[in-house]
C-alpha cells in the first residue's frame, strides 16, 4: 500500500538533524508535508499499511526515540500573520501558526 506514496517516502530516514538536541534517531519512513491537505491521504495509506504516523514540526524541544517503526511526517507548512502595535511590539494575528513555522526570526 505504500506504493501510492513510494516516490515521496524516504526509507530508513536519519532524524539526527531534525531535532534540536541532535539525538541519533531514525524513522522507518519519512515524508515532507508541504500542504496540510496531504495529511488525510497519508493517514489512510499508513493505516492500510499498519503503520503509525508521527508529526514533526521543526524538531524544537523534542526528544526522539532511537528508532521509529512508522512514518515521520515532517511538517514543512509555513505561515502566520504578524503585525506591530503602536509600541513596536510584534503581534501574532488570529490565524493559526502552521507546524513548520520557524519562530526564531520573529521579534
């Protein structure tokens, strides 16, 4: 059943660079998700293949186990609405912040 996503899945994927602590970790499969509309298909295919799915944002403040037997979906979705108030403080608007958004550049 993984054949439907085979061209997008990486096997035996090294997650060491995908967690802040640089822990040695691998996932049986990994997939970069650029649009949340891809998730329903991913979960359907994973369920049919008997695999679990783990969502991973930027990897900040995450402790990963050494080996994960399922699919790690690396969320590359980006987006938030921000503005400044009269004092120059940054305001995060009411839209949801997406899972792959990098926070460090926001002041």
